[in-house]
C-alpha cells in the first residue's frame, strides 16, 4: 500500500535542484546547500560497459577509504572491463566489483586510489521518521551531481526485486527519483545516509533500500562477496475480513499461508490454504512474540532480525485454534521465479 505524499513550504516537497561546478554560494544560507557541499564529493556517477554495447549508468557513494556502494542492477551487466566512476571533482577511477546481492539490490565496488576529496558517508542504523526531510543525491538521466528534496513518505515498504523475491523494509520518499539516481544516497539534513536510492519501481514516487538492511548486507559483501538471506519457504497473502471470519479471528490481521515450498524449512510445519476452502491453512499472527499484521512486517522481521540457522517461533491460527510452531530457517536458494525486469539504467 502506498502512502500519500505531503506538501510543505520552502522549496516545496518534490523540488529538484541541479548544481553546477560553482554550486552558487552567493550568500545563500540554506540547509540543503550545506548538506550538498558536505556530501557531494562522496557521490559518484557509475558507468558500466556491458556486453554488445548494452551498458548503463547510475549513482553510488563512498562509505570508506576503498569502497563505494551502488545498486546491484546498476552493475549487473558489467563485463571484465570493470566499472568506471566519475567523481564531482571530475576525476575518474576504475572500480572492481567486490560483491553483489540481487535480493537486496546492493553492490559494493572497490577503488584502489580514492580521490582526496571523497570521504565515507555514514549509514545510520535506524529508520527515519515519517515526515522527516531528506535529500536524494545522484545523477538522474546522467545529469551529474544533482540534488532533490522531499520528505520520508513511508517506511517498511515492500519492493519488487530483480531476483523475483521482494525487498523488505524499504523507505518511501517524494523526493524526485529518476533513472540514473539508483545507488545514490538518501540523506538527512545532517548528512547521514537514510537509504540507498532505488529507482527501479517504475512509479512516480521514490524508494530507498533500508539503512538497517544495508548495514547487514554491505559488511558481508565486503568480507565474502555474498550475503546469505534467511529463508522459510512460504508464500502468504493478507488476511481480510472474509478470511478472518472463516478461520475464527476477531480482527482481520496476520497473513494466510497459501503455499509451502516442498523441502523448504516450513514444509511439514505449516499448512497452506486449500483453494476454495477459506477456513483452511495457517494464519501467522506473530513471530518470536512480535505481532504480524501484514506481509511487510513478516518480511521485515525475517530480513532484519534473523539469519540462516535461526529457529523462529511462529504463532499461528489453525482450524480456529491458536498454537505455536517452530521453523529453523535455511539460506535462501537461487530464485526459480520469473525475474522482474529492472536492468541497467541508461
């Protein structure tokens, strides 16, 4: 469900400003200008040479002396020639791909000789507040070193992923986000990173990969080149009033298990609904004592609080009775689902 955006004064939510080399500081006392000056040297244009000339471009940002973060779909078509980065100082560097994760759409690049002006931006380990002002930095449509302003319109969104699995816990913003912005930082007025911009949703609103998810995935990509996501092996759908009444729930809450993957961790533990029989199937109403009201909450808990090998306690309603079952999570297998077409941006 997409939340409504909100208009505010000043520049106005959804305003966009592209800065030139001189960034026009003639006596301007603006918090946006201050953040821009403090962060833009750490934001890069990512250029990819793909097979048969089908490359792409996007954005990225520096997180330490050697590493740059971007989206996996920005660099997924890269060849052995590597990835070219252009910094705001007009310096170019060739980067190598350290690790990629299509499930979170994150990637890490290594730069051996980082420009002196570029310093690591700090990714917070908390969700931003809804209504908080944020700035998206990057290269929309290849327009380098651009800034757009908006607010956090929502949190805990679920995004489509190139892998076929969903990306949980995403940040929604009304700051203008366009092709080329993907991989750039969504920052607060203090210059802290609140997410990695994701411009692949094809909507008139923007999204960013959660900072909490990024902080779990990125260290593993730097260390091992990959990240192991927890996997339960179920498909679920929201519980509406009709299903709630059929299974004996007082309120329409939780998620109905509609499919259990054979040989998955949840096989022989959870019971899927039988088509045409609304009273059948388990309804998950809590995980490890945390209430589950919808799919987004279940996905976020699994992504942010668990790891492969963990055993989770699920509270389910089965045939009108509430009971507790345990599932030991595994590592997510390669997706067998049709992939979402988010290919390299141009």
